[in-house]
């Protein structure tokens, strides 16, 4: 059993859904050494999240942003937590809905994603800053 781990700091991105699969693979090239295994990607933030979804058509990512903005609106007078602005509490709620990690099988040294799947950074803040990921891969 081999275990590899690294931390990846992503550059600040605008609010929205961004493909980061290539950055994850670049950060942990040891994935190619594993015949079978698991890769977990974990985001160390509470106002951004991770997801796996469509990697080809960018309109899917725009529709995700539109949906989540409708489902979790800003400026709701019932929110108590708004210290960092109107996007503060909605960002935490969106992150809770989507989650802080993704787990992907490794097969023959590659992430076993489906042909149309990619890893998304889901940035829920207008100015979220750089985001830190912990990437861990283990297997044989």
C-alpha cells in the first residue's frame, strides 16, 4: 500500500463553478504510480465546495451557478450571519449542500472519472481568495 498526500493552493477565482481536474492531477503526479486505489480531494474552507459533474459544456457550470443563486438567495433578512457581506451565509449554505470533499477511484494510474466528468471548485463568495485543497491518494 502506498499513500501520497499534498496540499494545493488554488488561485482566487470569481464566483462560480470551475473545473480543477488538471490542477489536482498536476499537484499529485504520484497517482500515475497506483494501479488501483482511491483519491480524496478535500477543501479546507466553509464557503466553497467541491463536486463532480459535466466537464465539456461550460453552460452546465453557468446553470449550476444560476440554480444555487435561486435556491439560496442573498440578502435574506432572516440570516443572522452576515459579518462578511450579503454572500456570507449563502456561501456557507451552498457549501453545506455540495460538500467539502470528493472521492474518486484510481484505475491503472488514472482517476476513474467518467468520460464527461470533472472535478469542480464551487466558489460561492464574490471575493473568496485562494482556496486550499488537501489531496490524498492511496492504493497499490
